[in-house]
C-alpha cells in the first residue's frame, strides 16, 4: 500500500548506478572461470595428460579475460587511483571484499596454469629468441617444480574458478532494493552462463589458433556439452521469471523488466538473450540440416552468439534490475 | 578411594557452581551497564508540522558543504495532485539502519559505524568510489559527491557538527516548525523518546529488514 508518508524518490533519480563496465567485467570473469573449469575437469578425467589444444585455449582465455576484466572493474571506480585501498582494507561481510580476496589468489593461479599449458612454447622462445641461458635454466627449474605440484594447482584452480563465477552472482544478489537481482538463482545462473561463455570462447580460440579439426574428441565433447548447459540456463532464467511472477508487490513491479512496453531494456532480454543467445545456436545446429550445422560459418556464428547472449544476460540483469527498484 | 573421589567430585561441583554463578552474574551485570551506555541516535520527521519550506536543505548545504546540485537530504513533495489544498511532504535522507547494508557491503570499511555514537558515517579517505553502498541501500539515499568522488550519506552532521560540540544536526536547528526532532532513543528522558511514547510513528519500508532508525509521524486527514 502506498501511503502519503512513503518517500518515493531517492538520490539516484532513476539513473542506473552500476553500468556496462561492471556488466562486461561479470562476463569476462564468468568466461574465465567457465573455460578453466571445463578444460581442467576434462584434463582430470582424460588419459591424455599432454597439453591439448583445449587446455591451451582455455588457459589462454582463463588468464587474459580475468586480467582484462580487472581493467574494467578498476575503471568503473569513482576513485580508480585509490583501488589499492581495497587490497589493504578487508571487510568480510562484503561480497566484494571476499571476491577481491578470491581473485587475488585466482589470477596468479590462472597465470601458473597458463605457463604450464604453454611450457614448450615458452621454453622454445627462451632458447631460440631471447637466448639468456641463465633465464632459460631458471624457467626450466621452475617448470620442474610446477610439474610436481600440477594436480594440486589444477584442483585449487578449479575450486577458485567456481568461486569466481559464483561470487559475481552473490555480488549483485545481495542488493535488496532490486527484486530482479535479489534472488537465490543468480549465483548458479552466473556459474552456468559462465560455463556457456567459457565453452564457446574456448571452441573459437582453439579453432583459430590451435586445432583446425572440429571433430576431434575434445571439440565434439565441448560441442555436446553446449546443449545441457544451455538447457539448465533456460531453466534457471525461467525460475527467475516465475519467482517474480508469483511474488509480492515489489517483485511484480520488477516483472516489468521483461515488458517491452515498459522499458527498452526488455529488448536486451528478448532479442539478446533469447534470440541471439539461445535462438541462433539452436537454429543453426538443429533447424537447417546437417550441411549448415557442420559448416564453418555456422560454427563461428553459433559460438559468437552464445558469448553475445551471455553478455546481454548480464547487461539486462544490471540495467533492467536497477531500473525497477523497491 | 571411591569415597574420597566422590567427596572430591561433590567439592568440585560446589566450587564450580559458585564460580560459574558469580562469574555469570558479573558478566551479565557488565553487559547491562554497557547497554545503558550505548546510544541509539534517531530523528523524527513530523509530517503534520512540515510546511515544505526546505530551509533544512539550505542548512544542510551550508553545514556539510555538499556541491550545489547535490544533497544529503531533501524534502519530497507528496501532495496529492487531486487535492492540492492539503500539502504533504516527506523527508528523504539516510534512515540510519541498525542493520545497515551499506556498512555490510563496503569492501574497504570506509562506510562504518562511529565507535562512540553508533551513527553510520564515512571515512572518506578509504572510499574507492565503487558505489556498492549506493546500490545496496534499500532507500536509495546515498550518493557519490561530484567534487570528492567519495560516497556520502546523512550522518546527522556527526563530522560537521556533533564532533565539534554541536548538540543537533543543522537541519534540526534550522527547522522553524519543530518538524524535526533529534535525540537518543535509548535514553527515556530525551524529548524524542517522550514524543514517541505518546505519538504513533511509522518507519520507511521496514519490510526491507534493515531496522531503520528514522521515525515518521504521518499526517492523517481529519475525520478518518
């Protein structure tokens, strides 16, 4: 019930406070975690302990996306030059603070995983291009130590990769003012969509730089993994919508986020998430026959649209979520 | 041997219960006195008295030196457009929640509770401007200062007046109509406590679960 004593205006005056830079960071962190979870779990259950194309591309993505994501995260601050304050002051009731702690363990781990996956390449560059013998022997010694600890490092990396994906969900699900965000499914939705984006990015990078064969064991596994992941993603988005539909007054107001007549951000969901993210990959792979499904261009468009879909999902949640607040 | 050990056992029980009893009593005494000392500052906004002159806003600007385009508090006009004769206003400002989300989410603990007064305030030096507190606030009453790029909230003029010996916040002093009352809710002798004993008051969005401290006395149409 609206009473005359209720204040209906705030200091944000309807502006979205956390914008696209946070959205891009959420996608990059999710893709990094998702790619590494897939590749390292695959490696654990595989008899092939060589550095496969899958592992190489996933570790390349794992390190670069999260490092690039940091740039966006710091750039979004109002006092970016003071970002180091977050590293020396901790508040463990804050999801952001917990996330920073986790990420400062995770980024070095992704770098170590990257070095282990590209061990041969790094050594050959050192021997043939740089030619500083002391540096080369140092690197050889380091990789020897790393090799012994490799299973432990990989397990820790899997753990922290999951933590990174899930924390990005908790980061915005604690915002009580926004019913679209303040839901229980958000952390797991971010984990699953992270797997989708990470898997798609791994496939594309692997094809572009490491392996030209679409039908190798790893690539067909990634491809088959795509559909159950997408199914769970659709299920979670449906759960989110239903929880708002059957919710209280605040949640029903937030349901307008999906209404194209109420807000333009709804297009981001229906066109970006449903159309591009789910529709295009499904259509290309199942609707137009095997000739299209096995073509090169369908492979690229399908992978790219998965990533764009995940980006649209995060941006939609951020913008539409902050538009309809209590 | 068995008799002896039984005696020791009984002795042990006796001494133990004595120690626990007195110790527990001493501890409970201590927490009681601590609770007495702890303050819970709050403010009443009385809608029946406010005329919407907004002199509180001007006072806030001059006391807290916020940029001209920004406020730590403002008066929202809630007059029904179909019934403009009955003017209604409401104060929009930090609700000083007892379980404040802004304090919980601040990654650098820049947004914190003052150790003496328990008022939610800012240590601007540690603020990195991440705006997490802005989005976490259920009332949307926090902002990033355009000049300093630090987050700010209404802290009852803690830094600008109370710590310098002032008795009440700037807005309370400026209000000519006694629409704002400031004081300690835990002290039953203060004016604010005595008003709340006899008048009905409401809180903004209490369902958000953050225990807001501000009390609002709503104007009710005659004859209801």
